C-alpha cells in the first residue's frame, strides 16, 4: 500500500516513447529503412549515407534502451510550488528534484552514488525511487520520496536518519515512515519547520500534463 498522499501517475508508455533512447532508436530505424529502400530502388546517393549513419544510430539507441532508467514519478504539478522551490534556501532540494526527474543511463537506481555513500545500497536489490512529491508545511518547502526498499532493511535507514537530512543539504532534517513492508517514505524538510504542522497544509497534487 502506498502513502495516504494522492498519487498521480503519468502514462508510463507515453513517457517511455519519448525517452532519449527511444527517439535515437526511432531515428536510427528511420534512416536505415530509408537507406534500404533507396538501395533497392538503385539510389546510391541516398542509400549509402542513410545506411552508413542509420545502423550505428540504431544500435546506439538500442544500447541506451537496454540501460534506461526512467524518471521518478512526479506527483506535483511543476508550477504548483515554484515560488517556494525557487527560493535560494531551497536550492539543494530543487537540484535533488531535477536530478531524479530526468532519464538516466547506465545506473541501477536514482541517487545511486548518494545511497552508496550513505551505505544504503544493495548491489543485487538496490532501493528504487518510485515517486517524488513537493510539499509545503508552514512556510517550509520539502520533498517526499517513496522508495521500494528492496534489499536495504528499514532499520538501516533509521540508523542513518540524522545523517540523511544533512547529506542532502544544509539545514535539512529527514523524517522516515514505512507505509508497508516493501516501501519506505523519506521526507526532507527544513529543520525550522515544525513537525506538528497539519498534513492538509500540503497543497493537493495536480496531474502533470
């Protein structure tokens, strides 16, 4: 079961269709097909360059697709908390959000190097960041990250809770909860933010177009 906050899912198939790896693969396939048709119709001026460039581009795109890591599901419309996100004191969280909201290649999980440094990594079953949500508590801006814990037990996260906040930015604290046995919820907030702020102070998430 996922946390009580609204989970707004993007169309995963459409997202994958427009990934860099997919676009390069399609471009390579189109060039290769055009070159092949030109070859069969005896048009060497077109066939040779299209095949020469198309096949390597196609192979490169397929290689990217095989190592593709999609962005974490973003649960909050990018415009909703932009004024807070753009404040200088929230720069570290803004960079974290941008980092996990893009396609990655050749990595097993988002925040791989950070989790390794924190000793929250399992080579065979690394934690997988499933979603990220921007939140507001009082006047503070924060992020809520949902992980599939995989091979890293919850106790190990708890042992590093104090360090987690400091690791991701100055003046941050980390709150941990476990929605179910398979998931972990990490909330990063400014230390000055009161933990007693009512949950409904977080604006409702809106679907990302």
